[in-house]
C-alpha cells in the first residue's frame, strides 16, 4: 500500500487561500459555525452525538436549516433539533451588532434605490444581501431607526453634570434633488458625573454655521445637559457664539492640535520647526502660572522675527489656554480633541464603505448605530476621569464666559 504523502497544513492553507476560490471562506465559516452549534447541542443534551451515558438528559432529532447572510455570502446553518424542547442560537441569528446591521441596511437601501455602480454591486455581493426584498430592508431599517432615535433623544439630566464636553463635525456626501451634496454631521461627547464618557448627541445639518451649532446645543440643553465647565473643539464657524448662548457658564478650549495647524498656515515654512518647538514649550510647563509666563516669553520671541505669527498667537491666548483653569492631571484629556480621534476613525471606517449616502436618514442610521455601540463600550469600561478631579473641576468658576447679545443671537439664527 502506498503511503500517503505528508502535508504541511500551513502551506496547504496558503495555497488554498491564494487560489481563486470565492467559496472557500464561506465553506470554512459554515463548517466552523455548524461545529459550534453541534457543541452547543452536546452541552444541552449532556453528552456528545451518538454517545450513550447516564448523564444524558436529551437527544437530537435532526436539523433545521437556516440561511445566514454574512460578509462572505449566505451560509447554510444547520441548527440541531432536540427531542425535548428546542435549541435556538440567538447569539448567532439574533444578536447582530447594530452598526453591522445598519451598514447592511444602508447598502441594501442604495441597492434597492438603483444606485448601481460597480463599487456598490461589489459591496452588495460581499455583504450577501442580493436576496433581500424591499420589505425586508424596510423592516430592518425601522427597527434600527427606533433604537437610534431612542439613543439620540434620551434624557441627559440623570447622568449629569457633564463637566467637560467635546464637539466635532464630519463632512459626508448625500444624494438630494438629483445632486450629490455635502452635509455636516455634528457630534458631541461628554464626561458624566460618574467619570465615564458618553455620546451626547448627533445631528445632520446642511452647513456648518452658527445656526446649525445653535440648534444642536439647544437640543442638548433641552434634553438636560447641565454643569458644563468647558467645551473643546476646533474653531468651527459660529460654535463659540452658540456655546455662549446655550452654555453661559462654560469656557471654550480651542483644540491645540488644530490650532497648531492653523498657526503653521501663518508661518513661513522655513520657520515651522522653530515655531512648533516654541508652541510645544507652552504646554510642557508644570503649572498654570508657568504656562502663562512661557506664553508671554514665546510671544516676545516671535514678535522680533515673525510679528504676524506673534499677533496670531496673542489673539488666541484665551482660547488655547482655557485648560489651565483646571487641575494639571487632566490637562491632556481636555486641551485637544485627540481623544475623539478614535471615534472619528470608527465612523469613517463605516461611512467610507458607503461613500455617497442615499438620504439623510441613512446617515443618522449608520452613524447613530456606530455611536450607540461606542457609548455602550465606554459605559462598560473604566472611568475616563476620577471622581475627585471631577469634583475639583466642577468647583472652578469661570469669569471669562462672554454673554451673547440679542443682535448676535439673531445673527446666528439668520
């Protein structure tokens, strides 16, 4: 008898994956899922398949087949049936992540609306949703929209006060009136009374202007946002006035990372290294007094060689040094929007798949689902800020908050 030649498993798998076999990953995943279901059935029965033992409390009774749509196609899932009772793998067939379901829903909506590009056709095939009907997509969207709407409109007062808030805006594209137009997605996060971060709200506006930010913050305060001591953001148009109109006790901290880029735009390229080093030296000081003293020294040094840069920096003094009113141990968390960059990357990772959204409701559905999942992760994780430092931060009394006059308020809403 001829001996079977030995096979290197790693090499064999590499060869199989490198071959143009679109069904391989689907077959592997089907085998893996069915093996898990079989193991679950064995655990419920108290014994393995075909095994005779006194510990057995139930027996199998065939299979029922269910289709499961995944990113590698539709799987034929064989769910074991039992003689007594039933086995339903809700962990597999029910509990699909909201963001994944939202992504599927939005892509399916594009498909059904006839957004037929080569890229969209590939997405549809990859997600395995070519068999979905319009009614199925409608049901999926309705359920997701209800979850997202409850999340977006929930009351905030029970979790407050929110000492620190961060605001940001992302630009996405949507089809409206037969054209592709940019819209702005406004997102706010905050640190609640328990020291955990929360997603406070999300809205879609036609333009990132004072009226959009004012409506956004008015919605947050109407839902119970209170106790805000500082809002950190980039220099978005109309944002500072909107903060003054809705959160009169809060200071505005201009994101140091974004401001550095703004300052470089006013700096000759040959001096970038020197100016960046001077700017960083301001933030490297041990306490508030030292920060302000170093700021004065930097402005004086720049005034001799780069007066325009010195003037730019001096005008931004209050905005970029607002963080110094709070305890030193939390400066890194509140002097920029960098802690939100991971959140923005996660949003972009999902929205880039779509590219151009079919309508604004699809934007809210997908971005809202991503934010809701991140909100849950933050709630289950460790505290972002300690309770002691939050109590000390709440005790800070800002005398720098500017009152917004009635003409300014009318200009915002115009």
